[in-house]
C-alpha cells in the first residue's frame, strides 16, 4: 500500500516531512551570515573613516571618492566571477577563501603607509564582500529546509544591518582619536570567525550531489536534517540533476527557461539600489544636517537610530517572511518606500520649522520599509530562483548588478542633490520605487514553503505564471 507521502509524490512530501530546522542548520546559517556582517561593516565604516583618511593623505574629492568607491568596484567584480567560483570550488571552500581575503584586505588597510596601498586594501576588501554576497545566500538556502529558508537566508541581511550599526558605533568610538586604522582593521576579527566557522561546517549537500558525490551529500543531508528521513528530499535533488549536463555555461543564463528568473534577479538588484537605500546608509548625517539638525553629534545619533530601526525591522521581516510569504512583504514595503520618499521630498520644500523632525521620522519609515522588503527579499530570492546547475553564476550576475547600481547611485547622489535639489532627487527615487512595485507585482514569484527544486520547475518556460498564482495571496 502507498503511504500518504508516496501518494502525494516526492515534491509535496518533502516540504511536509522535514522538521522546520535543526540546531545544526541554524548554526551553519549563523556562521555563514558573518559574511553579511563584514559586508555591512566594511561598506559603512568608511563613512566615518574617510574624514580622517582625507586629512592624513591630503586627498582632493576624486581620490576621496576612490577610497569609498573601490570597495564597490571590487565587490561587483568578485560577484561576477565569484558565482562561477562557488559552482566550481564549492560553497564552503569559497567562503573559506572569502575569509582569507577579508583578513588580508582589512590588515592592508590598517597598516597602509600610502594612499595607493590603502586603495589596494580597499579593493581586496571589496573582493571579499562580492564573494560573500554571491556565496552566503546560496549556501544558506541550499542547507535550509523549505519552511525555514526565508528567515534563515535573511540572517544574511540581518548580519548586514548589524554590521552597519556596529560600524556606526565603532566610527563614533574612534572619532575622538581619529583612529581610522582601527575602524578599517577591526574587520579582520569577523573575517577570522567566518573562516574558523567554515572549517567545521559542511559543504552544501546540493553542491555535492551536483558534483557526483551522492553518498557524501546524503550523509550531510541526514546530519543537517537532525536524523529525519531525507530520502524524498535527496531524490528530488537528484531529479533536477539527472537531465542536466555537468557544467553550467554563461550562455545558459539566456536559455528561455532561465531568462524569467534572470530578469527577476537583475531587476530586483537594480531596484534595490536605485530607490536610494545607500544614500541614507552612507549619507544620513549629511541629509539630516541639511534638514536642519545643526550639531554633528545630533546627526550621528539620529543616524544610529536609523541603524537600529534597520536591524529591528529586519528581525520583524524574518518573523513574517515564512508566514506571510515574500510577495506581500515586498509589495507592502515598497509602497512604504514610495510614500516616505515622496513625503521627504515635500518636507524639503519648506526648510526650517519642522523639517528636521519630519526628515528623521520619514527616514526611519523609509528604512523600516526597506528592511521588510527589498533588503532581505532581494538576497533571498536570488538564492532561491535559479536552477542548481547555474545557481552560483546566476546569483553572481544579480549580485554584480546590485553592486554596479550601488556604485552608480553612490557616485551620483551628491551631484543630483546639487543639480536637482533634494526634493526632486527624493522624488526621482520615489518614481523608481513605483517602477519597483509594478515590477514586483507582475514578475516576482512567491517561493514560500516550496523546495528549491519545485521553484526550479515552476520557472521552466514561464515568464509570469509563477507570479500569477501568488497575486491573490499578496
Ligand atoms: C543592500 C545594501 C544596503 C543594506 C542596508 C542590503 O540589502 O544590498 O546595499 O546597504 O541592505 O541595510
């Protein structure tokens, strides 16, 4: 007689048999997420450090922009190549390499004797961030059970937000002594933790299965599922591999079956940045000062408040993401982004009076909206929606687009404010927010509770179909 699960077929059965998650998977996810901590720390710490670096090396504007921007250039480059590397070398080995790169980069920055060496250090740190951003979400999504994958992959975004907050605090602590070397060098510590953690953590069973190490994959899968029956899950992973040849090629990304997922990944990557998040993360004190908060310490304190809202709302989103699903959160949060940017733009029409207060509140609403939507959901979806065979490569393409868009926005923000004025600049970002909402509504699929293999199949040959069945649930 057929068991109930057999009657349902392996795919439906998998989601039901697995325990929500085991302690071991959570540990693996937490250690991998340290890569996110470095991402957040290293992108934000420079905002405080650059003031002193500028003085020490007597830098004019362009070299100053290079110190900030080379991290993004390094990250975009490594994200593009890093996905391929993690498909080839394995997720675990790539994360170990990432840790070594972070440590070397942070130490070069801390001990740099010249501006040129500092730039080399910053670029190396950027390579580490790019590798982390392609490998961490994929690693976590491949070891997590479907019902808990949302919050576990979002640990990456949580770590980014904590990294940003820690950077604000460290910058503040060393500001008095001008200790920029400490600000940049301290990143070596979490770099070391990431490497040590990965020594003890297992390779992704999905990657092992793809590389012909079925026995090992099954063993690890059993271990990370806490000893429960993993036959159905394993069979499902094997099922997606049997008709695939060994190596994914770049041309695979343009296959009709992959194209819709590629569009979703790159689209979300660009929208995540062009709605202006990093103008707030990198320039919040500047925005607040121009809104009328005159003291630097007041502006920095309000910025720290924004950092706290970012962390807390990411936690809220992690709590909701496997319950409500990705789409409702994405649509609600993006709507919040549009409204807060529009209000911020209006507020700047009337300088003085209540502008400072309105600016602080709207920036907080804006960051809260980002933290429940485009922040975590972009990194989650790009780790979920691509076929196993080309997952690293495709995720890397989306991550690289994100870094390139980040660089573009960071380099143009101040000129836009000078040229268009703050009101029109924030309205422009609000307009991009409208684009993000429409894009998400029509093209972004719901992936809640489905196995990676079910998601892979649902994309084959369809452009909007995966989104349609989820629209009602939004
Ligand atoms: C984005 C970063 C941003 C951070 C803010 C991430 O999802 O990719 O660019 O600085 O969120 O929390």
